[in-house]
């Protein structure tokens, strides 16, 4: 077998792994449109880039039919590639969205790495005591009732950890919908947009199944960028997240 054929076989195997990883990322852990907003695109480029190039390139370099120690070389390459893949996957999984929290006047997309285990164990309901593996769970964040707890949350927020990262203050979304609707705005108050953004908005309105007059919006804050969440103006039900900048 030539080194090119060996490297080609290795590349096909790596591509197969890349397809499986991509399916999990796009279809399960980072459902649209959160993939880019959560910063997963950069992670995936690094992960797949290393997976697709590291192993096959090294195979191309070291492979020589009949070479003494070839099996050991290939085993070391496989171990190196597998280690890189496992490390990359661990980073991706720690960054996956686990909660979509309605907090005061916006939604916040919370990743697994932003929730401490100690806080998770205090979740107000069983579904808020574990991290989702199938996309973010919908929740609301309720301001604590005592002034001591309010001060705690306030001081924590100034340090960079806001109420959306405390599952003990989570409530069913229905309990937060009314307050969120009071802060929501009609679509004609969306910031100025370019033609591509207008197309994305028109598609989201069509996919929502509601007439434009029935829709309002609030910001959706994620790790890498902010989006716009369309809501039903009567029920407050979140219908579609759209890749629009709510602050422009």
C-alpha cells in the first residue's frame, strides 16, 4: 500500500468521525440558531480541523510499506488523534447551551460551563437540577423575595455572575412570561437592518405561523453575540430566535 492510499483511508475514517460529531453539534447540542451565537463555530473549526488534518498528515509522513515499527507509529498517531478529539469534544460539551432563561427584559442563553455544580444542586425543580444534553431548557428567573438574597444576587451580578446562572431562582417560563411581555417591543421598533437581516426576519415570521401584528420581540443574549427572540404578544410564548442584532 502506498502512503497516499494509507493517508486517504485515514482521511475517510476521520471524515466519518467529523460527520458524526457535526450531526451531534448541529442537531442535538447546539440547535439552530444558537450554533454561531454560542461560539461553537470557532470550536468546531479547531476540532474538525485537527481531527481531519492531524492524523492523515502524520500517516502520510510516516507510512512506508514494510517499514520496521510502522504499527507502533500508526498506533501512536491514532492515540494522539483520539486524545485531541476527546479534549476538543470536552471543550465543546462544556460550552453547550443548557438553559434559555427569561430574565427581566431579555432571554439569556446559559452554557454548561456557566453553572456551578453547587448552584445546580439547589435548582428549584428537578428539571433545573441537571444540565440538558438535547438543547437548552426553557426557564424564567425570579428575583428573590428577601433583601438579603437580592443583595447577594446584585453583588454577584456586578462581579459578572447574574441571576440567570443561579438555578435556585429558576421558575417555569409561564411564571415569567407576563413580566417579559411588559418589556417586549413591536417589530417596527427593531433596529435598522441590512437586506440579509430583513430576509432572515421575514423567514422567521413565516416559520412562526403568526401574523406580523401578533409578534413582539426581546433581546436574546448569548456568549458570542446577541439575537432577537420573537414572542406571541398574547401568551408570551417564544416562537423563533432570529440572527439580528437587537442593540444596533
